[in-house]
C-alpha cells in the first residue's frame, strides 16, 4: 500500500469536502468489499500453510509422533494437535 497525494487524485470539490473533516492528517480509505482479498491470497501464505498442514497430517498417518512433527516443523505440540484436528474436520 502506498500513499498518494489527494491533490493529485481527487477533484477539488471532493478534496475540500474531505479537508472539512480531516485537514492535513492521514486518512485510510478501505478497499471496496468486492475487491478485497482474503488473508494470504496475494502472498500465497494460505497455500503454503495448507500444504504444510497436509504434510503434517500425512506424517501422522504414517506413524510419525506428534513431538517429532512439532520439532520438524518448529511448532509446539499443542499447535500440531490443533492442525491435526482441523485437518480431520476437512
């Protein structure tokens, strides 16, 4: 996300209206609801975590212990159990 100068992108009458409410301060304008992306969609973090979680579930099915999985993936034992429970729900 980058900042743009409102003077360069807004018509003068809109700029004057905005300045009535917030003069010289930063203003965040959220994306339209239909343009919003889900968490991890742009960086592919969601896909990487899903792949990792599938590997963890497959490892458990193949007899790898939960403490071993926790150490292998740098997670707590509790986090591995949560991942396994979530993967079983799906």
